[in-house]
């Protein structure tokens, strides 16, 4: 295994195009209201205040719109997490910021939670048995963010293995909210991260 820092996937549509923003915003609202399966291009266009042709030309089919909405949400979540990490000086505080930010972002993700309720048969496989690529991307991204600038391939691989343990915990906590520790409480979440998550990551340093 060789781990290298990676960037998140870019949107195929132009994120700076106001029409694209309106389309994706409208699609996000609609998906949260009725789910992806029941949404149509016509509904998205109507809510965005554009015609169907504009939707197809600027973003694409419904599948492409859904992928763009999810990609944009992922970019925003990881951007917020990266910003929180940069605000901290020590590695320990960076790990706490990353863990708590991702936990809150995923557990409180309106679209994801809504799709799990509305379309469990389609959504659950995509975030469990079919989520290998997404999990791998997140692990490699986190390793690239938390690793020191002079980290070699061996250090990155070791760090990625440690982060995978944490990523799998976050994934489990996202799917099963209630456990022995109340991770919905901000203080307990941060305390849990400092007591149990930080040692997993800092063991490589």
C-alpha cells in the first residue's frame, strides 16, 4: 500500500456558474423533501427557476445532478474540517478538530439522514457495502492533511492505517447513533476524541 495526499473529486459542472448553483441548491432542497428517486428534472428546473434544457446543459441528467449535489456537500464538509484543523497548532488538537468536525458533519447531514429514511434500500448499500472508494478517499485525504510536510511513504501508510480505524468508527457511529457514550454531547464528543482517538493517531509520531 502506498498512500499519497489526494484532493477531493471536482464538480463536473462549473461551481462558479450562478445557474449551476441555483440548480444544485434546488436539487438539494428537493432531495431532502422527497428523496432522489421521486425527484424529476422538471421539478428541479421549476424550483431553480430555469428550464429543463438549462438543467441538462449546465449539470446533466438526474444521476449527474445527484452526484454533483453529493460531491459539493462532501467538498464543503472537508473544507470546514480542513479549516478547523488549520486553526489548531498541536497535532493532538488537530486530531480532535478533525474527528469532532467529521462526526458532527456526517451525523447531522440533512440529506444523508433523509435519504436513509426515505430510500433505505438504495442508500444503505451505497454507504456500506458499496462505499469502499469513498472510505479510501477519505482516509487518504485525512492522512495527507494530518501528516507532516516531510512525511515519507512509510509514514503516510502507517498514518493511513491508523486513520482507517477512526474512519470505520465514525462510519459505525453515523449508522448507529446510540451507544455507551453520548457522542451527541459536544463536551463528551471532544473528551472522547482526546482520550481515545488522539492516541491512535499520535502513536505514529
